[in-house]
C-alpha cells in the first residue's frame, strides 16, 4: 500500500497544511457549536471526511519530526473524537465500525499477499526461535509482573490467590499479541526492505495462529479458577480446532476465488469487489466463529503463492493507498477512551514498560540462538511493541467469558493498548530509519512482496 511520499515539503507548504488543518477543525467546531441540527444530518459522511483530511494533514505536519504517519492519523482521531474537541460524537464513532472492518480486511489481505514462501523459508530459523521466545518469555514475565502488581489493580486486588493467578495468565496471553495493521502501515510509508522489515512482516502475520492457541489454552485453565462451579474442560480445544480449520478453509476458498476472478476478468472493478467482501464477509466469519484476520491473511497468501495473480492483487490493494490506514488508525484514535487512560495511566504505563522490556529480552535471546544479522539483533524487537485491534478484540472475548474480572480487565487492556498503539509505530519507524532499510524515493512505486535482499559477496 502506498504511503505518502515524494520530495520534502517547503516551509510554505507546511504553513498551508497547518492552516488547512486549523480551518477544518474550526469549521466543524462552529457547526457543532452553532448549528447542531446540521451536524446531525452530516453524521457519518462528515466524520469520514474529517478523519481523512485531518489525518492526512496532521501526518504531513509531523513528518519533519521523524514521526510515522500513523501517529498523525491517531492524533487526528483523538483530537477530533468525542473526548477532546467533540467533533465526532460517540454514536458516530460506533457507526464507523463497518468502515473500520473493511479497512482491517484489506490490511490483512495485503499482509497475506506480502508473504511469500521464499521469504518464510529464508527467515524460518529466526521465525521459529522468535515464536518460541516471544510466546514463552513475554507470557511468563508479563503474567508475573501483573501478579506482582495485582494488589494495586482494583478489579484484581480483592480476589483470592487462584483467581489472581488466572487473571495474570490471561494478561500474559494478551501481551503476546502484536499489530499487523501497524506493521503494514509503517512498511507502506517507508517502503522498507531488509532483514528487519522481512522478519517483522513474517513474524507478525504468522503469529495470529499462535495467539489463538494460547488464548484457548489460557481460558481453559483460567475458567475453573475464575468461575465458581466451572470445571476443567477440553472442549475449548475442539472449538479452537474448528476456528482454525474454518478460518483457513474459508480463507483458502476466498483466495482461490479471487485468483480466478483476477485471471478471468483481469481484475476489473476489483477494488469494489474487495470492499464488498470486506463489508459482508467479516460479520459472517464472526457469526460462524472463524477468525477474520486469519481468514483474510490466508486468502492473500493463497493468491500470492498458489497462483500467479499475487502482483495483481497487491497492485489493486495498493490503489487504496494511505486512505485505508488513515481511516483505520484515525477511527482507532477516535475510539481511544482518553478519560480512562487518564485514570489508569500509571498501572498501564508500568505494564507497557515491562512488556517492552520483556519483548526486547526475548528478541535478543532469539536472535542470538538464530544467529541473526547485527541489525536484526539490535532492532528486531521494534515492530513487536505495537498493539491494536487484535488485542482489543481478545480483551473483549476475555471480558465476556469472565464477568468476574471482565469490565476492569477490558478497561486496563484499552488503556495499555492505547499506549502501545501510540508508541510502537514510532519505535518501529525509528528502527527502520537507523538500520537504513527505508526507501522513501520509492514511495510512489507499487512494491512487490517483501523478499530478503541477496547476501553480498
């Protein structure tokens, strides 16, 4: 997906962008203040327009400071959302959920299409060790940190020791989740190529399966500890198998169907087809208890690796450009509960700091075991800090399954994800810049799927 790009902007251009941003916010603030009836009629369309324009302009204004465009999108959503300037109210933010679903579907589809078997083979050793260390060290360390801090966490402090242990284990699993959308957003902007970019894409896109397994296992163990009268049951593994098999089967079918469409019709109106699929298929996948993210990643992977239509699919998705990321992250910013973050920022910040440190340690151990190149040893952890929709979705599942801790657990998860969502992309872009993997001059050129550069010499 194409990001912004092109030649560096002059000071006059930046001034015009800042003036345009202030004008947009000012006009909508005046509409809200003086003509509330017109504001209600504008509704969702005005909200999408605000988020697109403000997100794009703010990302451009933050660019000279070395910040990723995603930070601008998030900031625009936060500023224009229901907790700061109130330009977009809570009801409108909720109505934007289908738009966000479409964006996430396209992001996942592009992520799968970026993965080539050649790439996976070349990073298989790094991928294996990273999966093992990140899934064990981060889970255990973060479970221990949560347990150590449990006396300061209001919804956990009154619980008996067994229930505290169960809540800590669930938090540890939540910390293993990463953000495919943040990874792809940064790679889209920077056009990065190299060991860090390749490893990050491969690891984050394939980690969804590991997360699903860990969540099912943790919920199975936690249920008798948190729910009075509940018993240990292996039925969760049956549900897990059904979810994995169903997601992969549906994704494979979708991928083959898309490849046939591309082959027979040459991809005419493909973008409309993809938007329709994202809008209609995601609710269906949730209804049949399949994982939408895994299904769309599988579909993209099938098109790229089992057919010769991968470049067409990537090109079609890239035509959406930065619009997809603006909508997704600006809406995410509008969803962020700023008052809740103010209330829980101390404990959330402590947990996020511990998670970042555990991620760094696990990455260094994995890189040493896999004998990774120096750049990957130093910066391989940078893409693993971000969290977004996947973590929030799992927090919702855990909240529904365990009402005893549900509301507090979900609130703390939202606060922690907000911090990781704002800091993670900045760290990843900084790492890619320092490692020399960014290629801004290629910003206007459609990128083929990532392949590690051939060794020199």
